[in-house]
């Protein structure tokens, strides 16, 4: 009997939509990131990010900071009208996983 380790969540990405949504989650390594719809696993939404994050690309490179507002993770959801899919750095993924919500 072989033991397998914890299943990898996939590739971390930041996704934007034409509805001005900004999301973080994981997609399979071979996911079609050119499609207008995308399924994210362990998905979160950022409803506010501090100017120190330096915009949406900053959310993919450094992630949200303590002054950002990131909701809890849903097991998965499908996003419609995708406008961008950015690979997230390991550091950014770690920051997203903390789900900061500044009051």
C-alpha cells in the first residue's frame, strides 16, 4: 500500500472579471486560462485592497496586506466574464490564505 501526501491545491491565480470582481484561488496546472469562465478551488474575493498593495497586479505578486478586505474561502466557484488570470507568487498565495479583513 502506498501513502499519498496531501493533495496539492493546484496553481494559485488571481482572476479579474468584467464585473470588477477580484478573486484568488487555485486551478489545475493544465487549466485553460484563456477561457471566459474559470473554476477556482478554495476561492476568495478581495473587496478592498490598500494602496500600498499597488493595484491588482500587486495582489498577484505580494498579495493583500493587513489593511485589505478578503473574504473567507468557498470550496469552489465558477467565475463568468473573466478578463485576466494572473499567476500568483508563493508569497502572494500565503498572504491570500491569511484572509485579512481590516475593520
